[in-house]
C-alpha cells in the first residue's frame, strides 16, 4: 500500500510536488476557495525581460528596424528590403494597376506563404494518392514512363514525352 502511494506521489502523470519555498504556507491541501475570509491580493506578475538578443540569420548581423521578430521565422534576413513598409521608402511610384502595398509588405508575404504551404500540402496529397492508386513509386515513375509510354493513372495519353515537355514549357 505504501509503495503504491510513493509511486503515485512520484508519478509525473499525477503531477509533481512543488518545493516548500514556493509557497510559504504549503501543506498537503490548499483550498482554492474560502468561506467569508478576506481575499488575498493576487501576487504581482513578474514581467519577463525582453530578449533583444534573438537568433539572427547570421551571428552578429544587425536586423532591420521593421523586422522585429513578431512573425514566426523572422531571423532578420531581408537583404533587398522587400519587406519594408511604405513608411521606410523614399520613392514609392505605385501605379493604379499595381499599388506598392499590394505587391510588397510583410503581411502580404505572410499570406502568400500560407497559400504556398497549402498548395504544397495539396500537391503532397496528390502525389501520395497517385502512388497509392497506381502502385508505382515516384522513384520508378520515369522508368515506367520510358517503357510503357505516357499515361495517367494507367490510362494511355495520346502524347509522347517530348510533346508533353514542349507543352509544359509553353504553359509555364
């Protein structure tokens, strides 16, 4: 019985006991409610010191002012200044067809990166689905293409490989 109590007390599943110096009046049970007792004021939260020494793309490099580390993956790398807001630029020649704020800016880059990530996940799903349906892995796809000719999901296509390459070059 006592061994199970000790095991339960040391189990990380049930939690761990805090040291006595954390709470001045720590005991076995600390009620979170009171019956008519005067409420204690909440302890003041200690503010975390701001970290100005954040990781940068190159150790010792200086991050631009507009890259403050608020976005995920911001390591201060913008050598061409493409993420600069319009306030930092001297000469903004925007046209009605292509305003500057719609072309550049951190928020637009963030949205484009989200869209790019979604397309990449969809492409991965498509590649895995084709492998699952045909049974041909991506490493062997070119071998099957050269032996059997061009096909999609087992159905032959009326184009040769050279015609498909020409179409792809023209389209892209």
